[in-house]
């Protein structure tokens, strides 16, 4: 099951999930794209978005608007839907309308072989990595995440080493619903609040996030400028209809 937490009033770009992406609201475009991989549902926090989903024949469920992050919204959706405990859950961000179908499939496959969580990253340039809107990740020798940051990591001190900077793609896989419940039982940590990255709670509490490096042109829409750039890069005939 793919669950898309769709919070209407984002801080940096209010109502961005309603932004027009070639004739469809962003969150609807994300859902229709994801539905090519697995059953998909929007976990919304506003009745107007719920009605919008129904209008476009997209399944949706109303969730508590007070959730501090998308993962907890996804868990509530799982409970409301009464999904089997063994269900593999993909948490796909509502601001990633250009994610390739094959990469969503890759995350689903990787999650099934993980011990807890999984996600994806892509190689990015230094210029891209310098943006705090792009989350970076570094890995250990098992291809599990060591740390995610909005800062440039790793820092190339002497500038004489070639560095592959990895940009995080906006989706997570959870091995089953029990994993989601375990996440919810973890106490918040200072790092996740400092960086505003919910996945840091998992690393702080010593659990693994498996990661695969893929090729992708996609990037999340965090600002109006991101949206303008995306519409230049991705033409309508490049999208999955």
C-alpha cells in the first residue's frame, strides 16, 4: 500500500499540494502516478482536499491535522483502513509529482528485504548539494544511512577528494505496520527538530534505514521557485498519464 500524507498548510509554500501540474493538482498527480505501482491512498488533513480527491477518483482518508510529521499521519491512515499487520507501507511525499514509476517499484522491492525501513537517493552535483532544501545522506558499508542533513555532507575539507554527494528522494518504505508503530513509540529527538527531518528519529534510536542509489531526474517541490524550475524541466509529455 502506498500512502501519501497530504498536509495542506505547509510552512514554506502554503497550499503547495494544490499547485497545478499540467491540469491536475499536485497531490492528485502524485497519487495517480503512484497508483501504477500499488494501491494508493491520500492521507489528508483538510476536508477540501478529501473532496478534491474524490472528484478525481483518488481514494482518501481524513486524518488528524495535528500530526507533527507525515509518518504519524501514515500510521493513523493504516489504523483507519484496518490494514493487515504484515502490509508493506510506502510513504510517498505529496510534493514529489515527478518521481519515476520504476523508482517507486525499486523502493517497494528494497523495503521487502529490509529489517526496518528503506529509502532511495540519487547522485547530485555540488551546486545542488549546497541547497538546504535538498536533503543529503551518507551511508555505511552496508548501504544503510548514517545520517541525513540539510547541510553539505560529507564536508570535503581539503577539496582534493572526489565526492559523490547523495540527495534523498522523498519517500520511505516500512517493512510492516508494526514498524510504523515502533516508530511512533520512539521519543522525539533534538536532531529531528533541528533539521526538520523525521527520519532522524529512526537513526537516533539505533534502527537501520536501508538505502539504494538510483538514477532520477525528480526533485521535491519545497518553494514556488522549485515549482517554476520543475515545470521547465518536466514537460507534460514526460509525465505518467
